[in-house]
């Protein structure tokens, strides 16, 4: 779980990567918030493929015109992220999420339900959030869609895990064939754990 400025996208699902926008999530001393401002949220959304460069430019211009509204969207994004984190962390621990967290998650769904549309794709229909337009919160519906899709896929939920690196706290969707993934990144928390084991063995 890197502390560099480059975004690590290791969650294997958009909602997981969104949840992981806090470095050292479970540390009181090292924890670092990625979304220090609305511009950071927009920048991450470009990196995650949620926004195009043109859309991002338009949103940043609008944010300059309406800073209080942009601040409200940032606050909403962070709250949505934390609710999603608590829900999926419970699932990773094979425990039922708290009812208050599910209620709050549903409030976010309800907030964007005006954007929910029936869409025909090839030989089937799906319910999907329409996030066209240039609202300051337009990056949130696709992230919420990713979380909803994962939550309603019963078999896939078994693949939601939390990195075993302490105090990383990142969540990921285990795409390994035998479901044996343990770390957010083998090159990061995985190597750190290997180094600790080697140190203990040598000692």
C-alpha cells in the first residue's frame, strides 16, 4: 500500500479502488487522505477511467465557479467511500454489515435513482446509472454502480478480501483462480510481510 503520489489501482473493481483512496487506512499515525480537495477527486476519477480529460476540465472550471458546491460533492464522496468501506470490510470478515451502514448506502442509491435507467445491451437488459452531463458529482454514480453490481452478485462477494498487511486496510477483489490472494500488492505489503518473516527467522 504505497504512499507515493501515483495512484495504485489494485482492487480489481472500481468500487474497491475508490475505497482504497486512503493510504495506511487502519493506522492513526500514517493514515493519509488522497482526496484533500475536489481537484484530487477529479484527478483520481480520470486515472480510474471514470472521467475523460475533457469532462474533468469542464468540472474543474465549474468547481472554480461554485466552490461551496464542489466542497459538498467532495464531502459526499468521502462519506460514500467510508460507508462502502465498512460494508465491504464486514463482508470480507464474513460478518453482516451494520444496518445503519446499509441504510446510508441505500440513501446514496436513492440520491442517484433519478439517473437509473433500463438499458438494452446486446441480448439482455440491465439497470444502469446514466451519468452523462457535467454535474459536479457525475463521477459518483459509476462508482456506486460498481458497488451495487458487486453486492448483488452473491458468488462474487466471496472474493472480497482485506489485505493482511498491517495496518494497510485496503480491500480487493480476489481474481486468482484458487482464491489465494492475501495482499493488496505482492510488491508492497507482500514483500513487507516476507521481510518481516525473514527477519524473525534470522533473529
